[in-house]
């Protein structure tokens, strides 16, 4: 079984558009996965792991937990994450924790995010303390910084820009190995109150640009359907849904990889205060 974990993990890394093995952090969040991670222009709790500027419109204190089962593995590439969101007078802060892997290979990310809103513009910053561990190798640490902006251009159109790892943090001084730096720009278009169309173009240094496209459909106030396509690791398809109660949000997404198979994403958010976002 250990050989299977290592083999599938190595295959995944080969299919990714990334320049480093130690520095790769897989994307998180069932709500974001449902739209193929085309979230750079979106507001809300997804900003904890995606564009931190999106946090600025969050109005409720929230506790969030989530997990991902990747390609049917019991361990290996699976992830768990949790976060707490705290609105303040003019800003919104969040602290988050992310873990992927097992005793063979794992990494941990402790993040501190801050989003601030000025009129129709939102800005955000996130500081990440990362730890990478591999069996038979030294544990490595790095500090990375993510930044983003979201602009509301009209009642129907929004735009976002995000840069992950602005400081180009190093994982190893000996080999000059760095965490990937990624730049993304995208939009969300709302033709009516029930439909939201999302698009994002992302570029990772030393790799080719890739496209993310997603859509949400909300037929009822408490139910949202999601779909998306992401070309960052070949062409992946996503389907998901969200159930929304006054204080509880449940999200689920199914991801299909053309080589490795199916992944499942789960998320649960509890609003400590009853006023919804």
C-alpha cells in the first residue's frame, strides 16, 4: 500500500504544472472546488484559502472545517483544513490551518489573512508559515506572502487579481528551490440573481498559463449547484453543490482527473453569529 501512495503521488506531481516538488500546495475548499477553483474575483469565506481580498465582505464570525479524499487513497495526498473568520470594524481577519499527506510525505500551512474594503474595492493579504516533511529527508520551512484585489465594477460584474507567494519564498538555500509563484486574474458575471459565470486565467512562473471556468446556479435561497473546468493539471472537471442554513453551510464537490480518477471535497461552516453573509 505504501508503494501505491508513493507511485500515485509521483504521478500527480508529474502531471502538475509546477517547478518544484517540495513547494507544491494543492488547492483547498469544497465551495471553491465546485467551480474549478475559478474564485479569484469572488467574495466570502473562500478568501481564507483563495484570494484574501474576498474576505472583506464577510459579515459573520465563522468556524470552518473541510477535507479532501484524493483519488480514493486512505492517506497519501488527502488533506484536512480548518479556519476561523473574525470581522472587525473595517476589516476581516482569519486564521487557517492546512495539512496534506502522511508519514511518507506531508506539508502543513498555518495562515493569517486580512481583508479590507474601501468603497467598491477590496484588498487582502495572507502570510503563510509552511512546513514540508519527507521520509528520509530534512524537514523544511518557508514563509510566503499572498496578496490580492477585488473590484466591484457594476451590480453584475466583478474582477479580481491575486499573486501567490509574492516574496518567492525558498524551500532550500542549497538548491535555490522555491515555492511556485502564481498570478491570476479573473471575473464573475451575474446575468441574473440565480446565475454566476466565472472565468480565470492563471500563470505560474516557468509554466504555461492555464484556464479556469466555473458557474453557479442558485434555484433556491438555501441550495446552490456548481460546475467548473480547470486545465492546470490536464483538463479536470468539477461538479458540486452547497446547502445553506441560517447558521450552517455544507458544501460538496466531485473532481475528475483524466489519469488519476476521482477526488471528493467536503466542507462545513458554522456561523457563530446568526447574521448571514
